[in-house]
C-alpha cells in the first residue's frame, strides 16, 4: 500500500495472544448482532439485506462470515467480501482470503513452526522487545502423534489353536455356548481349559444378554482384554517397548513441545499416547461454533494432516495445508484461494436394507470419483443426507483425496446435534450452537428443499443404488452383488479354470456328500460354507458394521437360528475397544452362541492362520471334489489361502459373514430363500433378522460414541506419565542446547534490522540446479530415512551419533542444519547438469561434480548468489514447508521456471524467494540456455505484482520473466525477506 505521498507503507499485523476486533473502525460494524441472551455478539451476514446470501452454498457462507469478521483493509479487504457475496459470478475467478478459526498441527510439521516462533522471540529480544509478545495470533492445537516408530512387532493370534471354538482336545462337535457364559474358577489363570493367556487374577463377572460384563466398562483398560473372559490384562510387551523407545528417542523434541505449551499463549499441546490427530480433531477439539472476546463465529480449521477434511462431516469447514501456510495462519495471515466452484451432491432414495455404511461410503466415493470434481468444494444436500450417521459423513469427507475434492461439506442438521449430545458438548453449548447457526442460516433441514442453495453443478446419487457386495471367489477386485450371488456362483462352477472359474462338470454340480460330525450326519455341496471369520481388518474401523453383525446375531438367536457346528467360525476384532462396545451393547454373547467367539487381536484368518478343518469335513470335500467356501470380512482371500481344501473365498461385510454362516452356503438368494429353518420348522428370512439403520445408529450413539468420548477425556485428563514427569525450561525464551541434534535455532532472522532495505538485484548468480518438468516437493524437501552416505548423515556422524541414532528427517525437522543438508537430497532428483538421477550437481566455477550441499558451501564461501532453472509445474505434489525453507537456507534467491504449482509458489514468496516465470512459449531450451551462464536479474525499488523483469546472462543473452507476486501482500513479504522476517520486523 502507498500513502498520500506515494511512499510504500505496510500496516502491522496483530501479533499478540488474540485477534482483537476494532469495532469503531470495522467496515462492517453495522452487521453486528446479538443473540437473545444479549451477551454474545456476532456478525450477521443476513443484515446485508442481500438476496444473494440465501442462495450461497453454506460452505461459501462460512468463507463470507470469516471475511466480514476479519476485514482489516490489508489481509482482507472489502472487495474480498463483495467478491465472495457475488460467488455465482466470481467463482473460479476471484482470489479471496480465508482466515480460519484455528490451526491443527501434528508434531512433524508442528516442530519447525514452533522452532521458528521460538527463534523469533530471540530475534526481537536482541532489539529490546518483550519476547512474550510473540505468540500465534490464531489458536493452534499441536498433537504429538507422528513420532511412534515400530521397533518391535509381534503378529500372533492370542488364543488356543481353535478359532472356531469348541474343545480342541476332542473330535466331537464344538460346543456352542449359551448366552449365559460359564463362570471361570475364582483366582484361576485367565483362559482356563481353553488356553492360557498367562494373565492371572481375572474377574469372574459373567456376561449375559442385555447385561455386559462389569469389568469391561473400565474404558481405560478395554483395548487390552483377555480374549476368553473379556477381562483387562496388562499391556503387550511390544506396545510398551515401542512407546518407551519413542519417548526416549524423542525426549528433546518432547521437552521442547512441553516448553511451548507453557511459554506460548494460544498454543495447546496434546502429549503422546492420547490419540491420533484426526481422531482428536473430530472428538475433542472441534467446537462447531467458536467463542472469543464476546463474539461467536463458525469453527473452521486448516491442518497439516491429510485427514483434516474429515471435520467437514461435522459441518466444520477445513482442509489440509502445508507447514508454511499453517505457520502463516498462526501469524495472522489468511489462506489465499481461488473462490471455488461448489458441486452440490444431492442424495435421494432410501438405503438398501442390507447395505452397510461401508457400502454407502464406497458407493458415493465411486460416483464422485467419476464426476471430475478436482479442486472443487462438494456440499451435500437432499433428503437422503438425513439417513447418514455422523461417522458415515466424516468417513465420506475423509475420502476427499480419493475423488480430488478440496472438501466434502455436510452442513449441521438435527443428526449432527444428536451426535454432539454424546460428546463433550454441554446443553448450554448445544443451545448456543443451534441458535447461532439458525440465526446466520448455517443450519440445514435436508428434507426442506426450499433451503437448497444454488450450486455450480448438481450431481444426484440415489442411495437405493448402493447395494451390498461381496468380492470373490478368488480376487478382491471381482465384486458381486449379494442379490446376484447364487447365479454368479453357478457361473463360476461352469466357467473354465481361471480368475473366477472352477470348471465343474454339469453332472457333478449337484453332488451331495454326507459325513458325520459329532455323531450327527450332515451334507456338503458346492458352495457350502466351512469357514466364516469376522477378523481384524478395514471393515472393523466403522463401528456400525460390527454392531450390525452383533444385532443380526442377536435377532437370529432369538428367532431360533443356529450355525452348523462343523463351520469354523471366529471373531478377531481390530482392538479391545471393538470388544468393549460389542459387549456393552449386549450383542457379544449372541455372537458367541453362533460360534463367533473372540479369539484374540491380530491378523488371523486372512493370513492363513486358521486351524485345520475337522477331518470328516476335509474328507467330504475331497471325496466330492467340492468347491467349498470361506467367507471373511478381511481384505485378502486368494484361492487356497484360508485352507488348501477351500477353493472359493469371499470377502464380505461382518454382518454378511454371519448371515452366510447361518445359511451354510453362498449359493442362496436371500430375497427369495430363507436364511434358515427353526427347530419348529418356521422359515426365517434375512430381512426378518437384519437390523434397521435406525437401530444400529441408536446403539452407535448410545454405546460407541459415548464410550469413545469417555475414554478420550480420561486419557486427555490423565495424560502420559512420561510427559507429566518430563522437565522443561521455565524461561520466556528457549535455552537452545548447542549439543542438540533435534532442536536448533534456525538462521531465518540473521542480520535482522528494523528498517526494510530496498530489493537487492541478483548479480552474477549461478544456477545451483538445472531441472526439467514436474519437479515435485518430494524431490526438493527432505523426507524419510537419512541415507548413510548423505550430507545430513555426515553432519550427524560429526556429532558422534551412530546410524541407528539418525532417526528420520521428519523427526529432525526442528534442526535446520539437518534439513538444509537434506534439501535436494532425493535419489530421484533429475538434474540436467548430471544427466542421471541423484542428489548431485556441478560446481560451475570448478566443474566438479559434488553433493548439492557441498556445492552450496563453496558458493557461500565465495559469496555467489544462486538461482534454480526449471521447466513446467515446479513444486507440484504435496505441500512441504522445507521445500521452500531448504532452498532459502541454501542461498537460492530466485527460481525461474516455465510454470509453478500454486501452493509451492506461495511458499517461495513466504520465504523471500522470487518465483519468476518465463514468458509464454519460452523456456530454458527455447532460449538456448545451457545453465552454466552467470545470471543478473535487476529488481526495481518500486517492485510491483506481476511485473516484468529483465535477465541478462554472461553469454550475452537477454530475456524477460514475470514476477509471480499476486498482490501487494506478496511484494511486502518478499521485500522483508519472507513472512517470518516481516512479522518480526513489524514488532521492532
């Protein structure tokens, strides 16, 4: 910006504990409204009295409210507000700011951000400024969850060698336990006669239908239960050892994080072993409506975790960003985005009675993937949305990367409110939330079409088309509609041997082979089920499918149905929490009565860890050359994998596993044929015992959600013993340890002075690298393990570390010496100076081929500025902060490329590196540049956005480039040497 005299001026961002709203000077103070209680104020966009507001997608209304509230004339201008309001015309055209309500960091990306803030405190202290003034402007949550490394592992089944239940010592029929489980002897070893778990002292409280075992209600212990008596046992040695090694290995980082939690305002650090970042975001941190300084406003978030989009399922707008964007938001700068197109996804129809949540999520994902919605917002509406539970919605929102949408937004409705009643929301908070959202029209009644906004385009998905599938009989990609299962299996018998066929002759397809089991005669045929396993795998991540299986079992038992005793049945949940909610919901005993007993926690049936079939069963299969079947809820089922005599194996949802086990065959049409016949001769169909979605969702809300939140609160309040006892500095500025190889003060603030200097021309620069097209951030940024022959490894060896102690680049992101040496260290880097992949370059003055960092050291010693030459789409791929920080510390002043990935271009500007673009149709090749020339780029004192600059080379060539500074804010950041120096300097 310029003052009346034409002098360039820059308003200071607010760098304090909170964002302060100046009501007197606020351009939209006439929109301030109050709720009925009169105590809480808010900006009400409806007071604009503009009919366009009611037609905006609700996700765009969130952008509009944030722009109105944060309008300061610099970061957010009145023009931005009007552009968002005019979304129908400005979509995909206008560039607008979005200041989110909070920032979410995981520890890998969080540590460099917090290290930068700690270093900024040092910088302002040297100039006599109170360092305690340096704090994030935007509230920031930092979750320490990415540092666990699997040093030890054990993949074993924790049970006696009989997944199907019954007495492993006898050849008789496996006994089906009655709903009232037998009580073990008091004080006996856990496991009793069925196999010892070597954990003595289990409680003997039995579980009965409708009355769960009392001990498992202790949420803290439920992830670790005796698989036979469902009583708590001590933690597995491997888990404890891995956790112990994690804490020891990362002690320096954890001490720094703990200092941050005490030293900085607006920073909340969640210690290790509380939960994963996306879980905590959904279940603990989300507020839906934020409240600060007497103002309320919509919750919104940007996060450095790829699962951040899950939050849109709660009606909270949010998406994933890179480290530099998140750091910028922390310091008060909004996210810049092109006003997005919004695709309305209208859900209609009723969910198929047999369709599970997994069927629905995958079905919707498939439709959206085919719709071509890359980079767009998706917003759901229509009467079908109300049929989706909150876990369904968050799972769909989490699938954004699968169909390349930015967000999949589900506005808050009565289903969302019902969900919040089971979480950490008080009645007062719920009343506030509902009143505010309705006041600003961010609350939806999906059944009322008059509330439907306008969209860029509409995709309609009929939920009744989401039919249940199984996969098989040999490959997971061969999906079969359950309604067509009988016909499909018959065709498999007819087809030649191949991916699906078994080539059974017509005369043998009706074969029936009698056999004795436990003194009783049974018959096997083609399609007979002999293995049925609900196992630890992806299906178990959504509670609804496991609850559906349990309720199905309950209704089947109550209807008088059984599973034939020769079928090898088993239940291996993904964790003790699954066992907990199956038990507290009262369905576990019914699963046990059908033979689906908990056999342990680990990979079981799908990796072939199935006990041999009863001998009489195996002999009958071989005698009739039968295509016997296994049905499991895993993700692998190749022919012969479960058992060498079981040729057809199908992947199915947990409830369908139970259903096929009861039916005893896959050659059944559930719609027309009974699931089974009771002892009284009554036919029972699958539709008679399949639970409704309402039943499942009610139990999910009452049992699962509340249990998860109870456990999460307990873990959060209890904390981690190691963390609680961890000592950390009490100082306002961080006392850097010069011996530390994890935490080091970066050099971003070296030679920081109060006055900003005019842009310095880049004179006689050498090209550090000469790159081609599509150089990704993975090529640039340090990532993964530290190679033993790398510059980073040599640095760590000089600090007397052994290769075993190197850890990873991610763990050492707080040490700029390591990260700088790892920049451009990818073995896949294609540098045209070298002609083959590798982290090498040519030191042009000497002609020597060196590691990139070694060449940099020579250039810096000689005071030579550096640039990079590149082709199209420079910086594509994932957003990585060190892809810009690293080149900055290497001394790169500019990157000249044919085109840039937008996000990375913004990162370069944020670090004070000039992104310069060849003119259309020009490139290094068309200009006949060899890359070994010296380059001089003249920068004018009155640098402006999109300005044309002249580049002169030592070979006599001259060409023009365009500066990719989008606005005055970009220019200001570049003039100051990047965002960090800009913020620090405004405080001086």
